[in-house]
């Protein structure tokens, strides 16, 4: 139970909070462009934001998929090694 809680906390802090923060910055820019009446700039901001968020999200996804190999490379012992 503690492992699941710790895993969820790390996911929330490292991955989702970064994405939420970047998305909120994008929301501010789009709102300002909309308020200024510049609809074309809204689309530019949205497309740039989607592209940048995708580029930033890729390393997070790769690190989550390969977390076991990363931890072993950092010197963490494997659980399977303890029980054999």
C-alpha cells in the first residue's frame, strides 16, 4: 500500500504538475490573445503549445516505461534478486 501511495505521489509531482503548469501558461497566453481580438494568434499559441507539451511529455513517458532499468543503473537492487 505504501509503494502504491509513493508511486502515485511521484507521478503527480513529477509528471502531472509539470504538464498542468505548462498548460496553465498556455491558457494565459490564449486568453490574452482572445481578449485583444486576435483570433489568429490564439490558433498559433494553441498549436505551438500542443507541440511543446508533446515534446516535453515524451521524456516523461520514456522514463516511466523504463523506470526499472533506470533504478538498476543507479544502483537500486531488484526485488526479484531478493527472493531468488
